[in-house]
């Protein structure tokens, strides 16, 4: 599966969770503390998954670049660079979402 699609799905799910959480907080709909705790735990799990995915993308991209240079394969090197860029974006988005969630 294309890594851009995976990143888009993960970011979409996380943003949907953040948006739902924010709407629930502002609407005063009487959400129980248990529901809030479950939502918070779900968001923390999604955050950890996104951070891990970003780290894996960075590591994989670096290895692909090294192999591309070793075997003089420009396509592999280019794909590795793209993967590193996507991993960096994923980690920046995760950090940005964390700051928004924490109110910083």
C-alpha cells in the first residue's frame, strides 16, 4: 500500500478524534468522565502509533537511500528520500497535534 495513503488515513483518523473530542468538550453534552477517559486513552494510543510509524518511515527511508547509493540505483535512492520526507512530516504533524491537544 502506498505510504502516502497510510499517512493520510492515520492523520485523518487522528484529526477526526481530535475534532470529535473538541466538539464534545464545547457542546457540554454531558459526557461522562469514563467516556472522556476512554477517548483520551484512544487518542494517546493513536499518537503513539503515529510516532512509531514516523520513526519507521525515517529508518526505512535512510536504509533505502544507503542501498540506492551502494547499488547506484537512483529510483531506490529517490524513493528513500521521499520516505524520509514523509516520515518527518508525520512526526511534525504528530507534534503539532500534541501541542493542540495540550493547549500549548
